[in-house]
C-alpha cells in the first residue's frame, strides 16, 4: 500500500470509528446527581426493566430511617473543596435502592440504624439524627475505628463498616465521584503505553525486545498481511 | 398437543449459535448449503444501541453495575448465568458442579474473556507424556491449518515466541503492557516464571472492512459495538447471513434429535419459547453446538427404538469425562503503586501479558500445568469500589477505618494499587466425573434436566497448592503484600468449585474406538453418521489453556468435512 493509500485508509478508519463511537456514546450528562435514572436505558432485557421498575416503586425505609441515613452519609463523606457531599451525589437514594435490590442487606441496615438510635438515646437521650455535632462525633468515634473499638460496640462497628462501604461506593460511582477520583477512561482512546514521566517515576522502562512485539499505532488501520510463516508484513 | 412441522428440508440444522455453532453456520452457509440455525435465547446484536452496555457509566444502573440479575454485573453482556429461572439442573449429593449458560444469539462468546490459546503438540497426546487420561485421535499437525485460518478470519493479537507447546499463529501485534503489568513482568522474571504478551481475539490492527479496530475501552465483556472483539454473533453469524442461506430461529429450545427407522437423524424438534408450542425441522444433517453439557443433554434425551440410550449413545459414554479447568486466585497490595498519577489506562479488556505453563512435571508432585492470568490498574469504579478502602492503611502503619475527608485521601491513595492473579490449569478427564439425565426433574419446557456428579482429585488439589506458592513467590520479588489468608489444606488450597472456570468440555468425546468414545475424529457420531457435535463436547483433554480457539478450529474442520461428505453422498 503506498503512502497516499494508507493515509486515506487511516482517515476512513478514524472517521468510521468516530461515527460509530458518536452513535453509541452515552447521551449527554445524567439528568442531575442523585436522581434515580429512568430504567431501561442501559441495555436491559424486558424482565430486568420490569424488575428495576418494581424496585424503584417499592418503599423499604421509613422517613425517619432515610433521614438518619442522610445524616450518616454526610458525616462519612462531607463536601470537600470543589466536590459535593454524599447527599449532593444522591447516596441516600442509592442506599435505599440497594436495600430493595439486595434483600440480605435489609436486616443489617435497619437493625444497625436501630442500634445507633438506641446508643444515642442511652448516651444523650435523643435519637441519632437529632444529636449535636459533638455528640455525633462521640458516637461515631467509638464505632468508626475497628482496631480501637471496644467489644461492647462490636455490632455498631459492623454496621458502620457497611454504611461506609455503601457510601463510598455510592459516591464514587456517580459523575461527581468519578470527577473527584480523576478516573479518565470509558471513552474511545488509543492506548500506546505508560506515559514517560510515569515510567521514570517508577524506575521502569519498556525493553526493546518486548516493544517490537507491540502495535505501532500509526499502522492500526492498515489491513494486516502475513507471510506464510505468520510474520506480519505491515 | 400437535407438533408443527416445517416443509423445508435443510442441508444442515445447527443447534446453538456460540463459538462452535457460529463457525459451522459460516462455513456451511457460505459453501451454499441451506442452513437452519436454532438458538434457545433471544436475538442479540452488540452493535444495536438497544442492547448496548458498552461505554455506559456506572450511574446509569441504579445498582451501579452490581450483579443482582447478571452474574458478572449489570453491564455484562450475558443473558443467563449460574442459575436460570425455569431451567434448573441438579447435583448428586456430595458432589459439586456450577453450570454457566448464556442463552442468546452468540452464546457465551458475547462476553467471554477472549483469551485465545491454541493447544500444543503435547496437549493432544498427553497420555504419551505422562500415562494419564487418553490421547486425542488427532494431532497438532491435523488441526494446525485450521488454527491458522481461524487466526486470520477472526483476528487475534499475540507474539511469536517459538515455545514448543504454545505454538505461534498469525498474530496481530500486542498492546503495550500497562504499569501494573510492567511490575508483574519484572517480578515474574525474577521468580523464574515465563511471561509473554497475551493472546486474545481482539482486533488491534484492522483485519477487514467489516470489523472495527479496538479503541481501548477495556470492556469486551460488554460486547464490542465496533466488532473489534470476537463474538460469534458479530464476527460469524451476521456475515454468514449475507449468503442468504441461513434461516435463524431464536427463542427456540431444542428438545431432541429425531430419527428414522434406520436410526439416522431426520431433524430436530424444539419448543418455541414465545408460544410454548413444539415444532419440528427437517434436515439432512444435524450439527449440535449447544455447549458441551447442553449437547450431551440433547443426545441423552433423544431416545427412540433405534437409540434407547439416547442418539448415538450405545457406548454409554455421553456425559462422562466432563471436565473443567482448575482455578484459584489471590490479590496483592503493591506499595509502589500507591498514590499513582492518574491517566487513561483502559487497554484491551483483561490482561496484556500472561504466563504460559513454564515447568517440567517430572520435578513436581502433580501432573499437567496451569497458566497465570492477571488483573489490576486504574479501572472504572462500579459497585464494590471503595469497600474496605482504608483497610490497607494497616500495611503502612496508619489508622484504618474512620470517616470524613480522610476517606477521600484513602480512596485516592489505594486506587490502582492492588493486583489480582489467577491460575487456570488442566484437570485429568475421568469417567466418573459426569452429567446424566435426572430421572425426576424437568424444566419449564418439559425437557428432562441434567444432574451433575463431579469431584476434584488429589491431582488438581496439589496443582492449585502449587499455584498459590507461585503467586507468593512472584509477588514477594517486588515486596507486594498478599491480601487475606493463603488458602490451606482445609479449603483444598482454594480450588474453585467444578464448573466455576466455565470451560466445560469432554461430554461427547472423540476417539477411534466406538466403545470408548461418542464421536470420531471428525466430530461425527460413530453410530449416526449424519449427526455432528462441534462444541467442547468432543475434547479428550482440556490442556492448561482455554478451550474456545480449539472449538472454533475443530468446528471449521468438521464443517468442511460435512460439505465434502454431502458432496460425495456419503451422508
Ligand atoms: C465469563 C466467561 C469468560 C470466558 N473466558 C474465556 C476465555 O477467555 N477463553 C476461552 O477460550 N473461553 C472462555 N470462556 C468459555 C467460552 O465462552 C466457551 O468455551 C465458548 O463460548 C463455548 O462455545 P460453545 O459454542 O460450545 O457454547 P456457547 O458459547 O455456550 O453457545 C451455546 C449456545 O447454544 C444455545 N443452546 C443451548 N441449549 C440449547 C438448546 N437446547 N436448543 C437451542 N440452543 C441451545 C445457547 O443458548 C448458546 O447460545 C469464558 C466463558 C465465560 C462465561
Ligand atoms: S477493549 Fe477494544 S475490542 Fe474490547 S470492547 Fe473495547 S474497543 Fe471493543
């Protein structure tokens, strides 16, 4: 293939790729953080759409439980700098959905919330969500550090681990969380190796022998040809 | 209930549209044969936005991609899983087998790992090497030309290495290793473990105008919208349909192969899942490709006066010699990868490098080998991300747990700092590992279901023990810290339950002796010359490699044999 030909096919390749990619890229931004997406938009089977719809309509937590979850979520992950809090990212709604989707989480979550209210009542004569900032801190400090916690609050530690896990997972799987993390992928790309500054920082290098086996991305759109022994010719 | 019969007589009826069935459809239809492709699942097209999960963001799923309805998560392109509503299977008490099925056009090839390893010369004659199991009736040289053609037809990246039992093929160039893979290469080399570029059926360089080129989204398990990975649907069935010779039946669950008074196959009967009626198709040949266990089930359920034990099963070998790969895995924390710079590290799905089997069994206390797969990197968050985020603080002498801003730092600090490794090894096929028809249970279509009976032996358990020792040896070289406890004797060294590696093969094995095998070396039934089985059922042994490339090559070879036999009026 002469150079002009190959330039042309590269162009066609990129263009065609671009068109297809545009066609399947997620349509714009999510409506807003925390709003449960309308179901069925992510390649669902009819039975899955029906199941999702049912779960969204069902109600599991009471208002009081939801309010307590909201308070807990923002204590776990408050707003920070340019990034919003767990509530800003819709984490309580996410946890409410998970409790319906994964029924085995229901007793640990509901029971854990009761445990926490009970603890708050004993210590401060009020339920958890109505405690003051310093009371919240005192209550959380005794269950948030598994290595230091006393056996007396073992069940509380376990509940808090669960809440922390769900809050972090709920947060970092939203657009806000992904921006906060800095994840850069899930978009069309041409992987061409670890950036040089990163290699240098890690004291690593590609060896020539290995690189010779790797794709020269300039040639990715040329149709592959081999000789009879499987040696790639282009 | 009346059985509805179609008047058309097909040259070939192909049951199942996965790797084996897709290849047969392509070869037979393009040779001008009239083909019926009968698939139990619904239509599926990875390029149709209606089905597409590729490039979706985690927040588009209300459960953020968790596996509540799909075993490998919401975005995985598998319609099916370990359990399917209305289609149970059973196990003999005291034994285990987990059976993964995908019912959809393309079967499991829509979401498989794309690790595409041809078997080597020893793998076809391993009894000659160690006296265990049986040899195949064919050799590597018999199948090599077909492997070569599959490479070129479908596209596979890899590298020429000149290793005797890991034969080279017609490779596209490999993608460059990522950071965690460079650490693995360094560690493996220091530990004396071979490491080479992966071999995967992903198009890193254009192979034709029909298929696209990989744009590195790491999501082949979601099926590729530009057809840059191998799915039977987009790479075989759709191109085959252009011949105009393929009638595709979806949601059509085949119950049995029908026969005439000579015991020859006349077609198949199936249940249409939409109207729950039974239909019959007529064909000159029947090609089963429903996956190893599903095809064995059809064989054993096809009982008639001529075939009281199931079609072509006079030997009673059907269902026996079922085997899956061995497997076990471990995770490691790599301190050097803490606080990494973040950049787009999505490559091809899965690994860019791997370790093929590198040792000599003469010096070991177990037979047969395993290969090592690995994972890691700056992946896209989904359900489970951030769990136990601050736990790794214990390795660097800092406080675990907590709440508040510190958690943001912990998440960031450990993002991309762990790696997983898994061994996948060869199990010796045994007559007493089998599936059979459960005498008491039917599925919702009224079809008798499979009962599994499978146990691991000492051979496999010792092999997996060795895997774990190797994992620690490798990662120790870079000061990585193993996570969790090393599995011990009490858990059989962490060996995955049978079936879990999803490489079921061997249930209708091939051989020269009709008394000890179901198929001959062309995957043709010894007892019924117009029935062929082109999924993993024909495997005599599994090798320390994944099965699909061999399924494809054998199906191609058998399809051409069928064309020739039809032409010369032998069938
Ligand atoms: C998550 C995952 C990862 C994997 N990774 C790899 C890998 O990296 N490398 C590798 O080599 N292998 C891998 N495999 C295994 C690979 O998918 C299979 O080996 C391959 O798909 C087998 O092809 P097949 O044609 O035999 O069966 P399948 O692909 O399972 O296709 C069988 C088809 O038959 C249909 N069918 C079943 N019963 C009936 C019936 N009664 N009537 C009509 N149709 C029926 C099914 O619906 C299905 O579409 C993986 C599998 C999974 C699930
Ligand atoms: S990694 Fe490449 S081949 Fe796989 S789905 Fe993404 S673009 Fe397609």
